[in-house]
């Protein structure tokens, strides 16, 4: 069955602000472009302004200042019903007295879509979401995952220019969330519509998105591809918020010795590789924060600490998770979490040598929390991929 004739649009926010009262700033976005047909996630902790941003795009909230554009058209003052968007909420909001067929058709009937066209759209959405055998049921006869698929289908049949999804999976259990994530990825790949997704779950954001906007206190901290957000965090907040377990962060200072830069902290004198120091935005000596992901910490389990050319920590926690084992070490400069592949039994209280993968090290200013490194960006050209350093993607 042919897909719907959905036409995606890009969404542009310019100098967008939303305040409540005199001094409560909920949203403050200088500029943000969501390209047509992309899956973009607004990610952040509760109360950071991501849902308010989505409501501004939908027209459910009016901005205090700034503009919202769909393509070249300003929709800042356009009512929600005329913006040609479809929303899917955390609450499925299905009509309990209607069949699934009637729920899917309801919006089309209100917009006076012809009967044959309604049938075509409902049939396509039902096939896409595997709802064909449920159309005569009532919502109470469906599972939570099935009801969520109906809510998605009701939005799909509208043929909107953009989907706005506000934490649609948060009411589902872990297994259903995993299934629905896969279905949303497949859905987006099939229909190619602009999707703007709100969540506080970084796993959802990383697994589904083409771009992620990490938001804190109403402001975008970083707007980038998932790889960029994870591997090249723009500041300390992004580094600690993205990743499970989060990035290990240690305070210290930079020192120059024998033509090399060293990171100094209590009990650690770490020479920094040239590949890192050449990316420093501010090479001056200063107080810094060293960051390293758990998977970039290597344990020397089969070597004694004296044999291993590494730092030393004492094992305090071991979490065997099946495909990986998380090991927490107590060191002179703080606890450090490491990720080891597979299930490994490691004795508590034993001393273990460890070292860092130089390519995974991050540096942040202790004064500003901003990254001191120019991120590495991968650029496709003529079918090949080249790597270069570039300034951070900040909004």
C-alpha cells in the first residue's frame, strides 16, 4: 500500500523566549533550525523547558518574544489548528467509547476528509502500525503499547508537516519502551516527516535521534548529532547528563613541563597527548576538569599495580550486567567508574592498575564549565569521510 503524501517542513526558532510573571524565564533559545524530515529530540531534566518549547512550536503557548517559522512561513501568531502539525502526548487521549477505527478517523471527519480518502489513510496507518485486527475493538481492550500505536496512527492519518511527540513512551514498561522505540525509528524512516520528540531519557534520545538539543534552564547547551553530544560534550553539564554511567569528572590544573602539558590532581600527574593539546582552545595554565567515559578507562586486571604502567585504585563496587561489568575504583583523586566487556569477577578491596584512552579525554574550564577542546567533526565528501577539528555546536 503506498505511503501517505506527507510533506515535511523545517522548523526554525529565532530569539524565542517564554517568561511567566516578571522573572521566571522558561525558554530562551537564540536560534535553532530543525531540518525538514529529521528526527530531533529536545532532551533535558524535568523542568528544563523542553515541553514548553514543544508547546510553543505547536501554538499551545504564545511566546513572550521571538518567532517560529515553518519553512519560510511565520506561524508565531497562527492558531494550533492551522499549523498543520500533529501531536502525540504522554497520555494517549483516546476516546474510550469509540472503536479504534473511529478514533483513527475522528480528526479526518472533523476536517471533512472524503470517506474513500479516510479509508485509504486509516488502512495505511493500520498496516504500518500492525493494527489491522484491532480496528473494531475499544481502547480498554488494548495493551498500553497498542494504545500508543493508535495514538501515533491518529496523528499519522492527518498527513502533517511535522510530528510533535511529548514523552509518548514514559507510561510504558521497559520492554514496551524498547519495542516502541524501534517502531518509531521504522516509522520515521518510512514516512520521512519532521519529528520533534521531547524526553528526559537519554537512551531514547541517543537511539532514535538524528540531532539532539540538550536543554538546561530553558537554554540549549548543545545541539548536535548524537555522536557529537556523546563524544564531544560542549560543557560539564552535557558531559555529566549524557551517558550511563555518566562521564567521570575530576578537578585539577594544567601544568607545562618539558614541552608537555600535564593534568595535575591529588595523586595524579598525567601527561596529555599531543592529539589532545593541539585541540585546546585556551592552552594557558588554569584550573580544569578532566573528563573520561567509563569505557575509556582500561583496567589492568591480570597485572600487579607495580607491573602496570598505570594509576592504581581499590575496587569498591562490582556490577555484573551480562554484556558488561561496571567496576568502581576508589582513587586518591576520587571514585572512578569503569566499563569492562562481558561478565568478570573482580575481588572487592583489591588494588587494580588502570589507565585512560588518550583519545577519550575531555577538558573543561573549572571557572566556566565550558569545554576547552575543539571537537572533532566527521565530514562526508564524495563518498569518503574525513576528520577535522571545528568549533562547538552551541545555540
